[in-house]
């Protein structure tokens, strides 16, 4: 161990000790003791001191207000990121267990798979997080076993269903077996004790026989010039129970109760040893597996055979090289630092660089997640009687060129991938490669692929991407971002169009000195751009701006205002059909800017010398007056008309239509048929488009709805609305 490596471990422990010494985990274990034990476990797996140091820093993070900044300053950015990512994952898993413990204990495959996905996303940032979490969980189970405390069911389930399969996928058998046995011991204590008792029976006799057998095999192989180390193989209770349940066997029928391992120098020696074993014992051909020629998915390699001795008792024998044995025990930890994997790589995958080795590990993790998803889906289907494939097989994981994992919906395309990485990357996407090969942008990506996007410096998405039939987008999120881009373009065009119209109006009115922001604010808009957008979309009439610039009543100053006092006797007074609440004999007039009519919601505004001006509540001119002089607003309401009395109110209807001969006549006939008196008409025609404003008298504004629908049916008429 170098002095620098040893120093970083000592410094990390010294840094964390003040925070952890008197603190305890949720399990009741002292934090510092837990971190010490985790470092010891990592040491048995030949992990580097950087990983062991991180075990202390990760538990110190919750005690720091700015862990990323503090740890980076003391130990560097790499240690800070590793500690913080590990802490985040621990918190996610703690919340997940808390949720699981609040419901009845059952096999929740969906929650299990989601937990795996969260772990994958954390691992993608730094693969060393895997070792930290595995070692920490193993220590937690060891702690419960040592103090004989009851383990929370959610924690034991997570250990058996998530952590042990993870260790198995990475080939870290040393941790895998212990996680399984301890978890099973806590989940099914009676079954565990029963199998343990069966193993203990005749243990002494079995061990004597196995000792003699090991010596015989080793001696005979040496005579054949095969230098072998023959060992006994540990008996793992959980694996025995799985075989008994999976194959419906009795304990006596499980072949690997008596087992040994033969470790030889080379692959050729493996097959030579196998030949000798089969020639001296009776092999059970159905129980032979060649994992050297065809390794397991996690990279495990070995020859497995079951033979019968002279008393016809079954014996399982595993034959492997020393390198295979190291990998079988420690898996990825055997050559853990993927940056140092070199050409040897991981799981037999050639790794010309640290990046290639990291990719190999990540792809193993992705394959593991898919296997768990498939198994979970099948289990759920059997138990519930429903097809739940969609619950678990709806996601894929692909890799960025920097080996970060990106989660996508199944069927996602390179464009979906680009938008998930960054919105701007999606907008500028013009091409893509999957595992170095150019592919069309509407190609469905596959789990585990490395995707690279080709972009342009400037530009935006294509409208073809929104065509469902062309299959460019599978993600609703990406589709929304494309739509937002086009909506933004429309908004920009509307703002430009509206700005031009407003500026021309101000020029005609001689108001070019007026600030546009002030004008927008006075009209009730948050900004000038908001005003321009509404004008550009033709949702706000320029007539409203004209009325504001040329108000019907003179501007008032605060000192001109005479406060209205309520009369002690309040006889209702009807003025032009409007009742001023609480004020006697007050002149009222209907505002020309919005022309209210029953049953419009209305309010009054006290003017200078002209009584109360009546406005619709939604009148922008009125809203602007309220903003500036809210104290002048007075409550009013429509009065009740006397029997036989009919009051008529002028209202304005704006019409936009394609100009043609006879258009004015046809529209006027509609009002005549509805028996509405037209008291004024303004028309303007520009480049084939006609704008008309009809002033008609009505007793009830609700009658306009029918008339407006009739006007819309006139040939050439486009938009009709009440001003």
C-alpha cells in the first residue's frame, strides 16, 4: 500500500470521526463502528483505499451543511461526488423501505424493480457506489445477527431480492452467499434452523469422509502432473432451500451437500482433472455443466460435475483455474478499479481503456435489470392473473458517450434520447449513432446501446417529428418540448406583428413619446410584449388603445375629487336603468368604451362633473382607471324596469370578413331579421379584408349570442365578437 493511499484512508477516518462517534443508524448501530466494519469488508474484497475512505465520508455527509463543497475542498471533487451519490442512494432506499414496511409484507416485484432502477442511475455516476452499498448492507445484517435483534422485514426482503442478486450479477459470490443466508435466516427462521440442523447431523462423519476424499484426489492429480489445490466447498443454506423448492427434492437428494473444489493452474489442467475424476468415479451426466466454454452472464467460469463414490453417495466437484476462482469469489472486485482494467477488461470483454471497462460493467447491470423486470412481470402475472408486462417492460436504458445511463420509455428514438439529455441538444439534433453505427432518427433504441447525437450549431426541430405515423418521438416529454418550440416561434411572430401595429397607431395619434411599457401597464398588461402578443393574435382590438388615448372624460386629479357621502335615507333611484347603491340622485352615464347592457356585471367610476360612468367589470379601460384611482369606484347594479317600460342599450359588434360586393347589405339584413335597430356603422377595407363595427340597440346583452351566430353564417365572414 502506498503512503499516499494509506494517508487518504487515515485522513478520511479522522475527518469523519467527530461526526460519527456518538451517532447511530436507524438500525441502532454506531455509525463509526459501522463505517469501520464496511472498510474491513471492502478490504477483504481487495478494494482500493479510495473506496474504503469513501465509506467514512458518505456517513459524514448528513452532518455537513454543504457536503459537496466541504469534502471537495478537503479531499477533492472525486471523493465528494462519490460520498454524496452514495448518501443520496442510501436516503432513497431508506424511504423505499419505510414505505414498504407500512404495508403487509408481500413480494412487491414492481417496487423491487423500481428500486433497482434507482440504484442503476446512481451507479452510472460512479461504479464504486456498488461496492459501498453491498458492503454496508452486509454489515447491517451481520450487526443484527450479532446483537440478536429482529430485522425489519422490508430490510431483509430488500437484501434478498435486490442486494444479493446484484452481487450475483457482478459475480461477487463471497458477499452474495452471506447476504442470502443472513436474509433468509431473518425472513424464515424456522426453515433456516431446520436445514441447519440437518446439516449438523453426521457432520463429523461427513467431514472425515470428505477429508480423505480431498487428499486422495489431490495425490492422484499430482501423480498425473496436475498441480491442484483441493478444497471443501461451504454449504450455503439458502442455496440448498432453493434447490429443494425448485426441484421438489428432499434434503437427502440435494447433491451439493458433499462438495469440493479443485483449483488448477490452467484451462487445459481443468479438463485433464475432469477426465481423471470421471474415470475414477461414476459421473451423473445430467448434472454436468461446462461454464468455461459457456460462461454465465456474470462472467462466472468453472466445470461442474456430480459423481458417486464407492458407497454411491453423490459428490459435487467444481474445477477451475486460480483466476476463475478469484473472479468467482470477488467478481468485479477482483479487478475492481475499471480505470485500471486494461486490456483484460471485465467479464471477458476486451477493454482497451478504462472507459471500455466501465461500459462493460454498466451493460451487465442493465442486463440484470431487464432480467429482474422479466422475472417480476412473470411472477406478478401468475399471482394476480393479469398481464403486467407493461408495468416492467416499459423502460430501456441507454448510455451516453460519457458512460452515463439515460432512462427512456420503450420504443424511444435518438431524438427522445437527445431531449432527455438536454432540450437544446434535442432542438439541434440532426443525426445519431448507436454503438458507432449511423442510424435513422426514427429508429427504436435498444437496451444497453451507446448513443451519440450529431448536431448543428443553430436550428430547431422539424414539424415531421410531431407526425405520429413517422415515428420520430415516443416520449410525451420530448413531444411537449417540440411543441413548445413551435409555439414559441408563433409567439415571437405575434409579438412582432403586434408591435408593428401598436407603433403605427401611436404614430397616427401623435403619441410616439409614450413609453410602450407604461402604455401596456395602463391597459392592464404585465409587459409590453404581452400587449403586442394579444394585438398580434387579434385577441385585443386596437380600438381599445384608441379609446384609452382619447378618453371620453377628462383626466382627473386627486384634489378634484369630492367624496360621496351616503344618505341616511336611501331611496333607490333608477338612472338610465342603473341603480347607484347607497347614493341618492346621482347622475349616471353608460361608458362608450365598453357599452354595458344588462345583465353584464358592472361597476361605477366617479367622474368630474359627469356623475358616475358605468363600465363592464371586464373593461380594460375601467381596470386601468381602477389601478390608478381605485378610491373612485362605486357599487352599482341594474335596476328593475317598471311594467311596460323597455330600456334599450347601444352595444358594438366587430366583424372581420373577406370584402365583397353586397357584404354590408347581407350583414345588415341579419340585424333587421332579428329586429335589432342599427344606429351606427363603421367600415374599413384593406387589401381585400373588411373590418366593420355595428352599433345596435338591445334590451338584453344575452340576445347578442344568437345574432352573432347568425352573422358568422354570412358568406365571407370570419370573426365576430362583441366589443
